[in-house]
């Protein structure tokens, strides 16, 4: 998936196209290819603190500025009332999405490529900067904009004293807000300049279109400065766990290998099959310590019973992810209550909601497809069959919800009249 300068340097076009990197826990990194957020749900590290729920936008942005021969060239982009500032999209010559989203910038003789990676199984975002061309040494300045809020919420400036980064070697630690997890940034060979600032009334266009609140204030404690030479490659780790002494390049290579391993052997680099396989991977996430589930949609859905069972054959069986399918079926089997599959797991870890009839029937269909694809009779017989028999027993005497659906439905009322 490739967009050239005709798209990337047209703000409205670039703002309308979003990218998403998920981490297998229910969290992500996401924004538009312009660099400006258009949703409250966008962020460079949105962490699922109780996978796959209780998500928090910790680091909203990390805006870049290149300092070349004492001249400043801003690559970031934000939308404010009646203005866009800075307008870094004007230097964005290409956006490419294959295994990861990649951005190519050209300005004042410097060509810089940025790659953003959400590492599977942890609340960590990795950023790789590669200097593809440069005449001499220059400086990359990074401006963190902190949120530290629930992903449905907004942050607004107040008079409360704001935190600053605590440094230990190349690792910087901060708690964006008192109730948020600690945020860590590992920046090799970086210097830090404290300069606390509020950025007021960033606007999110999609929220405005939806008729929702759409303005937010974000706080920045200061800026990081990284000297870059021609040919330099720099990796930055952003995480809820300390990344001290971790090899970022090795982590990137491991994630690349994991994603390549998901692909069908015959899939060509530009094939639709390859694209769909990588997209499917974004929806399969961990539930609790050792089970799996399916996110019903990004950016605000969690896992829904009906959606999971309908999607399971395509996401897991067609792609050969049989172990994941087994863990998903096991997770939902453990949540069956009074003959019903939960339709929704709420955002903040409350009790599941049992408000659907057909999700349970789709559960039977998904198990049928799983058995056909895997011939895993032992798992179906020993783990799932007792649950299915219990469901049938409840349906024979009709669950309370089934009766309510039948009695309260328009067709039932019409028939009785």
C-alpha cells in the first residue's frame, strides 16, 4: 500500500487516511498519514492495561523537527481552530504500508525514513529513524505530547504541577498523570532540554464530524535532541515497562520475522492475500493471561461474542492459526452463562453483557468449522462438548433472555394480537 506526494502533501487527503499498528494486547499506535490526529483514539502508545481492555492514551505524539545548518524544519502536524501548525506533511514524500507503516521525508538535502512498529505481546511502540541522505551532521529534535488518559476521554489543561522526565542512562521515565501507568522512553545518545508547555485546543476532525467533543490540550515537559550523521540508524522504544538495556534492533527483527511467518508461502509482496493476512493479525489479541480473543473493530470496540464467532473461521482457520482459534473458543466457553455466550466484554473489565441470542448459535458454527479444519476431536469432545450440551439444555427450557426476546419482539406482539 503506497501513497506518493500527490496524497501525502495534500492535507485533506492525508488526514482522511489512517494507519494502525496493534500489539496483540488490545493496544496500538495509530494516527493519520498527515501526522495530525483526527480521533481521540489516536496515539503513539495506547496501552491496554488489562488486556484487552482498560486502554489508556499515554503518549499522544512525538513530533519531529530537523535542525539543519541552524534552520528548523518541522515534520510534525497538528490541527487547531482555523489553522494547521506545523505543516510537516509538506515534507512527506511517501507513505508505505507493508509489514509496518513507513514515512519518507525530504527537506534541505536530508532524506529521513521513519518506521513505526507495535511489538506483539507488550505495550511497546518502536520507532526506527534511518538517514537515507544527508550532506552533513544534523539534529533530530523530538517533542513528546503527553495525554495519560482513558482512550474515550479528553485531557484539558489545569493548574496542577506537571511531572518531568527522570533520567537513568538512555532511559527517561515519567508518569503522565497520577492515575496513569509510568511511561518509559529509551533514546540512545539523546540530550534532554526541559521546557514545560501546554498545547491548547488540538482538534480531531472525525470527532467533530460525529458531533462529539473534539478539542484537547496536551502537555509537553521538554524536548529530546539526537545528533544524526549521514547513514545513521536510530531506534527509540516507548513502553509501559522499562526498556533499559533492551536491544531495539533485535526486537524489530524479531517482530519482522513473526509477521513474515504469518504469510502464505506463495503470497507475493503486492498480493491481496498478503494484505489481508497481515490485517487479520491485528484483530487477534490476548485475553487474560493465557487465552485469546478477537477485537470487534478499532478504535473503540473490545471483543464481542457474535463478531468473534462469525470472524473466527476467516481470521484463524483460513490463515492456519489453529492454536489461536482453540484459545478463542476456550475463552468464550469459560464465559458461557445460562446457555448464552457473552455479546460484549465492557471496556473497564466489568462483568460481561449477555444480551444476544444468536451469538451462542454462531458459537456452534465456529466450533464446527474448527473441527473440520483441525480434526481436533479430543479438544472438542473434552472441553467444548460439555458446554454445548449445557447450552442445549438451557435452550430446551428457554433462557430468560430468550423468553424476553420472544415475548417482547414486534412479531410476537403482532401474532398475539
